[in-house]
C-alpha cells in the first residue's frame, strides 16, 4: 500500500503541529513548511516530519514543498487581529499572498486536495447568532479580510482550475502547544499559564464577550474529514462546538479548576475584536461527518494538564 504524503504549512505552529502529530501517528508521511515567524521547532519534538524552513509566500519554496504531495493542509498565517491592525501589509502577505502562492504551487504540482485554515473572523461583528456559512461576510480587521481573501482564492481555484479545495472556518481554537508567550497569543493560553503562575489576567472589555471556544482535537478531526469528503470541494465550513461561553465564564471556570483566588483586571475592549461568536456546525456535520468530540470543559481540563507538564518556556 502506498503511504500518503501530506504537506502541513505552518506545521510548527499550534494547530499545524497537532495535525502533524495526528498524521504521523497514522503512519503517514508528513512534510512541514514553516518560516518560524510564530511557530517553534520544539512543537514538533518527537514527531517524524520532513521540515522545509521557508516562506509560503515564495513560489519557488512553495513549489518545492508541494512536490509529490497528495493533500496540502494550509495552516500558515500570522493569526492575530491586533497585530494585523498594526501591520496590515505584513498580515496580507502572511495570510492572503501565502495562500494564493500555496494554491498555485499545489496546482502546478498536481496536488489532489487543499484544505485551508479559514477564520470565523470573516463574519465580523454581525449580531445574528449562530454564524452560518450563507451569511454575507463582513471582515473588520486586516487579518479577517486577508483570511477571507484566502477562502475566495480557494473557491476560485476549485472553479477555475479544478483543484479540490475545502475551507474550514475555525472558531477560537485552544489546546496543547498553543503559544502563550506573546501579547498576540490566544486568550486561553494566556489565562491558563498566568493563573498557573499565580499572576493576574487582563480581560479586554466587560468580560461578556463570548466565543465558541473549540478544543484542538475537534479541529484535527475536521481536517482529516475535509481531506476525504466527496462533496466538500469548493465549500466553506464552520468548525466550532456550536456552544458559546463568555470570557467571564471561562475565567471563573479556570480559576475554580486551578483553585486560584485572583480577580481579573478589566481594560478597554480592543479595536477589531468582535463581540460575540457562535458557530452553526450543521453543514460540517452533514457534509464532512464532523461532530465535536471534546466539549469545552473537558478541553480546558486537558489543556491545564498539558501546561502543567509543558517544559519551561512553552
Ligand atoms: N488558533 C485559532 O483560534 C485560529 C482561529 C481561526 C483561524 N486560525 C487559523 O489557523 C491557522 C493556524 O493558526 P495557529 O493558531 O496554529 O497559529 P500559529 O501562529 O501557532 O501557527 C502559524 C504557523 O504558521 C507559520 N507561518 C506564518 N507565516 C508563514 C509563512 N509566510 N510561511 C511559512 N510559515 C509561516 C508560523 O511560523 C507558525 O508556525 C492560521 O491560518 C490561522 O489563521 C486559527
């Protein structure tokens, strides 16, 4: 039997490294393309991958990475709304240009399927919940606009070139290997590591901001399904849990689990951040067979356990 060869761009990042671990555990060949702008080599410690260090927005590098690959899981991006507000051109390059370049490389290399990490930020701040794929997108930050442009290019490559593309709109993913170490990091990674260190946390806004926080295992499952689903090419699917919780709820849950008695500090809401987010996941259920296996409480407990064990500096 032929061993499957995949490419994971951004494979040294949080989501990419978890995906690499899952693919390698299935005995598949995994190649990673990463420029280490936000990812870390240590995230791939103990995982058998072929590593190409380079920029996904560079066509020659992208071509080399896509050669002989059956499926590209395109995770590479600089995933931060506030950072994109400060650096819109850099955000466009890392999110939109890199996606177009990888699509073109995949087309030239004869890749069968291209699974794209989209973002729920594409929906913007519409008050209607849950967010459903048929809603008109309304990006409110350079990051959201660039991620949406990536989706548009995916759909276009499906129609214009017959490359099978599937876009997954992730809703606030959390879990092991998420980097807590920058002001742009995901909020749960920051909360958990600060509370473990007995340090206070900042909540931007009144804490009633809500999110469909989704544990990483669910996202890995969605990617593996999206690689196979026969009707999925050219489509966009929400990937979340279909349940939203507020930052105040998450904070209280974590403080309770960790038995920490520290109140959060509230600061002004950040520009570009959306107020509420909740995924309608029926389309992913119907067409990909996606069903979240790990709910938010179990995911938070597993993430706490991982950060307790994680080596110093992670
Ligand atoms: N984490 C979330 O909640 C979330 C939500 C929605 C969408 N996403 C999307 O999921 C993907 C992965 O996000 P993550 O949370 O794992 O972020 P991450 O920062 O941990 O991983 C991104 C990886 O991409 C690499 N990278 C960035 N630009 C690159 C380039 N030009 N060439 C090669 N490699 C490059 C980084 O070094 C890093 O390893 C991103 O596309 C992001 O937009 C994430």
